[in-house]
């Protein structure tokens, strides 16, 4: 019998199953840390509450806001035809 063959057969017979079983072993389950969720609680606590103030709101005026809102709603009411598919140089003749 070839010595290399016996080494390989012993390796497959003894070492390989042991390695497979070792891969299935896992460390014992641990509890999550006691401060689990502390980051989300801290972020929630850092949020500032917006207090109402007498300062006027700066931004878009009422007429422009109304027009924008109407145009937005109208864009959903009217269906636009689908765009033609993009074909680049397929079957083009010179």
C-alpha cells in the first residue's frame, strides 16, 4: 500500500470528522449588554422640542404655495405617456 494513500485515508478518517464537529461547536450564549438600547434612548433625549414663537415664518408665500400644491396634485391626476425605450445604435443603418 502506498504511504501517501494511508496518510490521506487516516486524515480523512480521523481528522476531517473532528474538524467538522469542531465547526459546529459554538460558544455559550451570552446576554446582551445591560446598556442595550442606550444609544437610541440618548438620541431621543437629545432632541429639542420646538417651542412656538411669535417670529414670522420665512419661506414661500401663500399664493406660490397654493400654486405648487395644485400643480403637485394635478401631476397625479393626468397620466403622462410612457417614455419610449432607449435604443442606442441597434439596427441603425448609415
